């Protein structure tokens, strides 16, 4: 443990140690480690005590989630598959009226890079795992998977280390030949990149194109009539937590004329150099000599400055004091107001400060270091469309004017161009908007502009039999048009929301709140069902982040979007107040994480905590702020991504004086005096890992749990720790967990030994404070980002990044936790109200109305298929009914219809009254009461 206030010599030594530490690199996980994790996770799933434990999806579906690919059956367009960035694969056989998940629990990888249906045998579906968009939540995959029965069953087909698949192309007439474009790891270099070819149906693979260990292949197309001719686009990119270099000299275009056995680079007419970014490619099916390429051109563009527009941010970078004081007050005031400087700053006040050397003119430029604005304020060329008319041997720029406002600074997130299969002059491309050209890319028109079609587009299918019929996938899900993109319908029936956070209120029933990737912030009742859109309402925009409802007044909610942009919302009166803390002119600007932590005090809902690199606190709902800490990060140099920022804040529920804070560069601090002094307590933990969660115990103010995250190093180890002495020492609570990135850990509010953990491939429960963990198998194996247990209803609410919100009743866990060594433990079922409609069939075409009582029991013997009897006794102790069933080690569920006996004309049900249910296995019994009201 180390105090923040160092003597000077100690401070120098500390800074030197930090510098040396950060010169080291966290090694990425190896293919062998990934394989071991896959096997261990499969064992935990097979042996989980929760295999028959009920969980429910509560949606929402109104916004859907990020689509990465669409694969349509070549002979039946009513059958198609949708791949999601982190939500798996769904299949429809009725043109999108209903969808079924078909890829859950396949080695733990639900992120989809690409899919392909074999034209030679449409029952064969290939899936490449690991999203290819290189975004902040682009999850690594576990290789290639193959189904030979339309997605009913799956087999692993290799390339475990590929991590992110750009494209899969299967041979049009040979079902055993397939090519794969692999991007490789996102945050590190690795050799599993390039183009791979299999000629034995995925049994073995041969790498036929390799550029280097930091350059992958992002796109791949095949000639429509000559399968020996293929084109591939390479992409060199270097992503780190603090910087993203989106292009490189190794990015380019390659062509093969021998079935992908060898490749030649094509350069004529295409940009070259260190700023060539992501490139996508497509070929005309009706005229294969014509090809188009999407190119993210990161080279700087020179634009003439219009002096009549007034002062610009860059004007102040090198401005002298003398020239600043000569500025016209009107021009300076216009600059201050148009850039939303606080009202305290006027031309007169700022000039007075400059005159007194309180700060330099450059401070007026540095003040505007808004990371969110930087995403859109661009001086690069951005999207360019190139065209070839000679089979891809030479290229020319197609667009006759700059395509500004399409991909901005983040072309890495898009990269697609599509040619109408029946018209080589009609093409589509997309970024934030969806664009169409009918003159070969010279001019463009935005489609779906005045409709409720989401932005940020990633996938497009054009019906070869009807060019007016298209399927469009974006961050808002799947859309369908039958008039060439003029009008769309939204297939929003799939709960695939990518949640970052979750919270709850104390209403009846309680509401769930959460922030989603590119879909804002939503609020909905905990009783909603996963396929119903209407109960959920949108209460915030952008990329929704932390959300905090006031427990005393749920109409007051704090919502925000990326990089610290937060608002206090009065939902009843539709009033908003921006609450983001703003630094003073001349002071170091606040650095805000993409997912800036904002917490409400346990002790007073008017008190709000807000994390930058420092901790800020407000006593009046965000109107005014106090900075109550020094910089709680390593304060490392930033690239083009904010870094050395706080990522998690935890105030002790037991003491207002105890506050924890964790940062993205691996530091944890704690104060025990309300922020007057801070102790750094992370020195003995693994260094440089993102602190994804600090959870302050509700039982002991010195106790906390933390999760550390190596995702941004491509390191997939599990880091979960506990302290009981304010961080002076730490104990691992990883237990038997497989190595996968940890996002959150929380403690149960009733039993301190019960813990819940959210990892990148699912959620886990421990009954013994982290010694042994059990996999929650009745929810998808998707990244669990955030968790909370409702303090009144005792339900675990899990925010997943890919499959929306899942809820689980944890009251049975409290019962079982006290009886883990018993052979059988029964859970008291909820009472039920008797109905005169039980057993009735109101029409011949309707099913009978039958009651259902969910009986949950736990078998403590580690065996499968154990005989279980359930005897129903009335208030006199007489047996009135019995059930014979069987169960396995762990939780078991039996759906009981309350039938006492069957008669010729129907059923006889149990009458109103109080009963005892006697559960028995072997010689062991456990009784619980039950009532029919």
C-alpha cells in the first residue's frame, strides 16, 4: 500500500518504476491457452448445477443489435441467417417472421465475423467467429465452424488462433473447397493471419497468403464464372487501449488466378503508403470485368480555411500573448459561446487572465479536447470508391466528389461495397448513412434518410432474382426493403442488445435500466418478455453508458453517452440538465473513458460521483462539482484514444468515507476519509490490466472485490480478487474458472459467501466466496458486462453485450447455500390462485387451460438420473397426490399441473387449501409448504 503524497525523491523513483513497468508488454494468450479454456468451459457447462435452473430473457428487442453478416439460402430466399457482432447466429425459415438461435454454446464464441452457405450444398453453413469490425467491443473468436445440416449441429473446423474472421468463400461446385480471410488478433501481432484454403471440407488448412504478423486479410471475393480467380484485400492496423492506427503500408489488394494457391499484389491506380486503411471489394455478377472497392483513406486532406467563419481552435495553438490581447472582443466572445465555454468565461475575463499569465492562449484550444467530437471532426480523406473495368488489374477513383460524412474518422468500422447482381452501374456503400449510386459510383444518394432506420451499416444482401429486394444489417439490427432501399421494415424481434451497464429502481414491479452500444439508454419493467418491444422506452441517446435512477424518485434519472457526456433527466417533466464536470481554463483537461463511471451515493441520492482521471463529487445532483482526488491513474501519454482514465467507482454501502476507484491503466485507489487522502493499493496485483469492476462489500467496509481485464492486450486470463483490509493484501477468487476475461464481480446481498461473476463467455455463481464456480448455462454464453441483485425482489439482473438482459431468481440459492451437503433440498413454490377455467377447452381449436407450478429442488449427490418422488399431503397429513420423476446433481425443475386425477371427461385438480410437499430421494426427504388460494 502506498500513499499518494510522496516525498520528491520517492516520487522520482516511483515515476521511474512506472515508466519501466509500462515499457513492458503484457503477453497475449497463446493458441494452446485458448484451447485449454475452451475445453475447461465445456466441462463446466456439462457438469453445471444450473443446467435445469430457470432464467428469463426480458429483452428489449425494440432496438436489436449490431449485424455483421447476412447469409441467404441460394435456392430459397425465405431461409436466411443473421450473424451478430457479439450475439451469435439466428435462422429464419419464414422470411424473418420468426428467428431461432442456432449457434449458442459453441466453444464460447458468439461473435460473428462472416458466414457462407455452400452453393454446391446449401445444407453446409460456415461460420467464422470473431467480429471483423475492430471496434471497442469486438470479441475474439475461436475459429471456424461448420454445419452440414442447415445449422442443426456443428463441428469445429480449425483455425483456433485466427481470432477475427474477415470473410469466408466456398467453391461454387465443390463443397469441400473453401477459402477463409483471417484478420488475426486485434490488440497484438500473431501469425494466424492471411488467406487460408481447405480442399477437404475444413479438415486441414493451408495458408496461401501471408503478409506479416500485424496485417490480416479483411475481404475476399471470387469470380462468378471462374472459381480459380479470387481477390483479397489486406489491412494493416494496430489497436491499443490508448491509440488506434487504422492503416499501414501493408494494406492493399491481391489477386489469384490459380484458385488461391498464389497471389499477386495489384497497385495500379490505388493509394499506397502508411495511411491506407480498411478496404472492401465486390464484383459485378453480370459483368465480371467490373469491380468496386471501398477504401478508408487515412491520408490528410488540405482544406482552405474560410476566415469569415471566425476564430478556430487551431488559431490558439501557437498564438502569442501579444496577438491574443489584440483579438476583437466580439470575435473572442463568439468563439467562447459557440464552443460552449461556461458563462464565467468572457472576452474580458479571459484577456485579464492571459494578461496576468494565469494560462497561455493555447489553453483555449486545449480546453476543447472532446474525444467524442474528435470522432467526427476529421481532416482525412475518408471513404473513397474505386472502380476497375479490367478484372481488377487497374483502378480509378469513381466518386466525383468527396464522400464526406460517411465514415468520418472510423472507417475501420465499416468497409463494404455491394454491386447490384443485375446492373454493374448500381452499387451500394455505407458507413453512418446508407448510400446508393446508379452511375457506377460517380454520384450518390442517401437512402432511408427520413425513416426510422438505424445508422452505422455493416451488411447488405441484394436478391439476385429481384434487385429491388434487399436485406440491410446495421447497429440497430435487420431491415428489409422491396423497393431498392426507398422504404424499409424492421425485423426487431431478436433480443440481441449490446448492453454496457444495468441498474434497477424500487418500483412495483421494478424497472430495469441499461445503456447500449449505439442504441442509447432504455428503461423497461422486469416482468417484460424477451420478444415484446413495447414495454421498453428510450430515455437517452448515443452509445448508452451508466444510468442511475433516484431510488426515492424514479422520474429523476442520470443517463449518459460515450466519453463522459451525462445528463440529469426529469422524465415526468421532460427536463434535462447537463452535469458533466468541466475543468478550469489552464488546468489539465479531464480525461473521460468511453464508458465513464457515474455513481449515485448509497447514503444520499443527491450525491453523485463522476470519474475522469480524478474523482469528482457533487452534493446537489450535478449542479456543482468538487474534485476530491488527485490524478488516480498513471497519467500515461495518450494517443488518439483517451487513456489513463477512471473506469469504475465504488462507494461503500456501510461508510460514506470509504470510496474505491479503478482505472484503465491498472490502478486501484481507496480513501477512508471521504477523499481527503488516497492510498494506491494495486501494486501487488497484475499490472497494466483494465480495472473493470470494484465492488464494495455490503458486509464489511474493509472488504472489496475487483475484476481485472486483459482484453486490450489479447490476454484472456481471469483476474478476480478479494481484499479484507482496504487493499493492503489481495486473495485470488478465480477458483476453477476457465481463462476468460472478467468484466464484473458482485456479492450477494443476503449471503456474503455467494458471489456472481460476469465473464466474456457467460456468467457464473460461487457459493463459497470464489473457491468453486458454477456456470449459468440457461442463458447464452455471451459477454456479461454488468450485474446487480435487486435488493427487495432478490433477482439477479445480468446485462449482456450481445443478448440483452437476463434475470434469475436467487432466493433458491440462499436456501441451497445452507444445505449444500444435503442429498435433497426443496424450494418453497409460490402460491397459486385457483381458477374455474382449469382444465377447460373454450374451443375445439384451443389448448386446455392448465395451471402450472414450478417446483425447484436441489440434489446434492454428484450423480445423474436420480429417482425423486414428490408426495402431496393435505393439512391432515394425508397423501392426496404423488409425482415420480428423476433429476441430476444440482438444481432441477418440474412443472406441476396440480392434477389430482384424470377422469373420462377431464381432470380433477387439487382444491383450495394448504399442503405439504415431501421431496424424497433414497432415504432422504425435505418438506416445504404450498398453498392454493
